[in-house]
C-alpha cells in the first residue's frame, strides 16, 4: 500500500492507495501545524482502513513548490519512514499533481501555488494527460497573464482577490473550478506516485529535495552602501 503525503501549503493531505485505487483520503487546513497534526491524522486514516503502519510498502510525497516549512515537514516524515522501513520513496511535483486533478482535453491549465509577496509558482500544462509545456516559474499574476492568449483553467491557490485580478486581465478566457472541485486531493498525488512505482521508478532517499522557487531577498542600495563604508573603515584601521 502506498502512502501519499502532501504538506506543500497550509492545506494538508494524506492518501492510502493500492492496486485497486484509493483506499482512504484526508484533506484539512493545517495552517502551520503540519508537524503536530500529520502523524495523528495518519494513524486515524490507517484505523479507518483497518491496517497498521506495517501495511505501508511505498511512499509518495509532494515536492512543491510551496511552503518552505511545510515541505520540510512532509519530506522529513516521508524520508524517516522510508529509511526506517527500507521503503521506496517517490517525489511528485505539486504543480503536476494539481494539473492532473483538473486535466481537460484541449484545455490549457495554469496551477497556482502562492509564494508570498504577490508572487505565484506556476507552469502551463495542456490536455487530459496533461502535458507539461514549460518549467516551473515564479511570477506575478500580471506576468502570467501577459503570456496567455486562449482559454485557461486556473486552479490551486485561488482566493477572491486572485480570481478578480485574473478575470480583469483575461475576461471570459479565465476559467475556474468550483471551490469544492478545486480542493487539492492527495489521492491524485498518490495515483501519480503509484504509476511511477508500478514502472519501477523510485527516487534516491538521501538526495531527494523539495522544489523551492522563492527569490532571495536582495539588500537595498542603502544597505549595500553602509556595508561598503563599514568595510572601508575596517581597512583603514
């Protein structure tokens, strides 16, 4: 049985999946309490299915982009279980999992993950497979809209201000799922991981790392000038 762990954002999810498909799924708003809530929720999910942790034979984990602290919690738990039990581990892009959940024939998909400071992680996907069209990007909504010409389904981190900006930029070309349909499902993450597991594709536990798209905060000009003056002062002593 595969356990999928998704802590990429404040919305957290767990899913159990085997050859017959999803066995159980839980999604909740964890806020910043991923570390306190994850394992108790896992034990509850296993009790509902009627199995223990020994039934878990493979692990799938969301790699992001997303929250730095959230991704670290999920990957740490997944790696710990993989190393302790000698289990294979599979990392899955969060953007790819969101796109797979909303795939439609002939439709461009733009999954969004909020990065802060009015910036989003995204990548364009096409069709019902769906096929990735580009690498992950860190963009503003205006930058994203500037590269779009046709109808696009936006999914993922969608609050009212985000939807309003996209509708202003693109009008009727901006499409959105309902709130319930938009909820990120860990069972989709589990399904993607299971496909790779069935194909014998596993990741190296020691080297697997989260995907971060945050840009470093650069010192302001005044700060750089102050540092320069300080260095000059030290050199004259």
